[in-house]
C-alpha cells in the first residue's frame, strides 16, 4: 500500500467501525488485535496487505470483504469453506466433561497397585509421542482410557506414590492441551491446561506448574484473549527471572514463555515487542546451550529460530522469515516441529507470490504431519490463497492438496 492508499483504507475502516457503533477497543478485541494497532491502521500508518488480515477486519466489522477493499477478489472466491468435520479429538473432549472420578467420592478406597506404575509411565510417554507426531486420532483413543486410570490412581494411591501419579497426570493434561490447541479446540485446551496446572502443583514440581501456564497461554492465544495470554506469560516470566536459576529445566520453561509472549505480540501486530521477546528467548537458549525437551517444550536454539520464522510470517515479513530459515536444521526435533517449519516457509513463499516454492514446502509438511496440515488454520488459509492466485491455472498437485485439506476456494 502507498501512503495515500493506507490513508484511504484507514478512513474506510474508521467510518465502518463508527457506523457499527464500535469503539477501537471493541473492534480490536473482536479480531484479536490491540487498540494501538487498530489506531495505526485507521490513521494510515499501519499497512494491511495480507488477505487473511483483511478478512479478519471485514469479519470483525460484519461487512463483505469488498466493502472494505473494493479491489479484493470476488466474494465467492474468498469465502472460506466450512471447517472440515473431524472426530479426531471427540473422545478426548468427552474425557474432560464432568468430574473425572465421581465413584471415588462416593466410595473411597485404596485399590491402586504400585505394579501399575511402569505401564502408566509408558502410556504417558506414548501420549506425548502421538502429540509430537500430530497423530490426534490415536491420541484421542488412548487418552479416553488413560485419564480415568490416572485420576483414579491419584485418589486411591498411598502418599508415597501420589506425587509421581500427579506428575503423570499433569503431563497427560499438558499433552491434551497441546493437541487441542493444534486442532483449534481452544476451549478444551483451556480446561486441560487448567487441570494440568492443578495436578502439577499437587505433584510438588513448581516448574511443571509453569509448563502448564505455557499451555494455558497457548489456549488464550487461540481464543484471541491476548490480554489474558500476555498477563499469564508476563507474570510467569517475572517469577522465574526472580530466582536467577541456571538449571536446564528452569531455562527451558523460561525460554518457552518468552516464545509464547512473542507469539502474543505478533498476533497483536506489535513488531518491536515480538522481536524483543524472540531476542530474550535467544539469550536464554544461549545460556542453555543445546536443544532439549524438558516438559515436552522442545526448547533450545533451534526451536527459537523456528519460532522466529513463524513470528516473522505472522507479522507479514516473509523475506525475513525465509532468511531466518536458511540453513536451519530441525531434524533433531519432533515431526510436528519439522512440519511447522515447512508450513511457515510455505506461508512465507505464498506471501511473496512464489507459488511453486510454497506448494513444495506445504507438500513436504503434509508428508511429515498430514493431520496437522489438514486441520491447521494457517496452512489451510495459505493453500486457499494459492488456489485463489492460481485460479484456473492451478496445478493438479495444488488442487489435490486443496481437496485433501478442504481448502478449495
């Protein structure tokens, strides 16, 4: 956008907002941005070049995209198709419904067998393997049996075993929260994260509580409750920094919280603050000195750069994202992290109209984690935009990918 185009666009947004009787704060909250970002848009300072942000504003104002941007593609071409019907985590949602162990409240007993611990440990490890691999249907099936077992064990075991059982329960709920976030089931992620925090506190491991707060912040971001995410992450960072500890687990949690705060600022369009948090995470990663997987956070120098790529894409800085991705080796991280990097590289190429490179990255990401690409909103948006740009010239490969992800325009 030129300066004049920004001014005209900003004035149009302001006029539409006033016609709807909305304040800047109300519209900003509705679209998950800050009032300062919206103010800059309306004053012609902040450009809005990305189609997904234009859609977001149009939806928040309750108007067709063409009312906001007359030269946008036709309405039929940009209307998002309905989200795919998926039952991947339906069983897991049911597990969260109601109290997890009502029978024990009515009939207290002591029937936990310590011999069950090895199997429970193995089951929790498998849950995280499935989560990191984005194999959500398998995770949902396993979790429906595991959570009731752990909840019962926590209430019927002797005091000697309850700390470890609560730790296993906290890890399980953290995995559930992570899975729900990735499938955009943010309300369920909030419940799972809250239960993880409680179980972690009962386990006696304070750092596990902070890991649960990280999962809670992710849920808040998905819900577009950026103020809540910022508050939770900022308070947790402040508490951790006050201890000045250098233990690896401490640094992993601290660095991860800086990354989630960077995500919050990026979603709010606050470039400077987002980059400050990325730099803070880089500093923590240098102190850590290696890629680790404490509390299944996968924090380390490599993951910081993966998040930096994602943050740059969220901010619309595609060139910076691709520069950051050069030479980045994610082979040592989980399948999910590797696929996420490829997905964000695809989004960056799409922003730069490099359609062939974008399709290549998205196909490689799908090969690694097909369920993630099929359900991830950012991936589906990028694929739909590629289809819009290609029109009738879309390749067979792109059309097939759009069909698999329900991203046909």
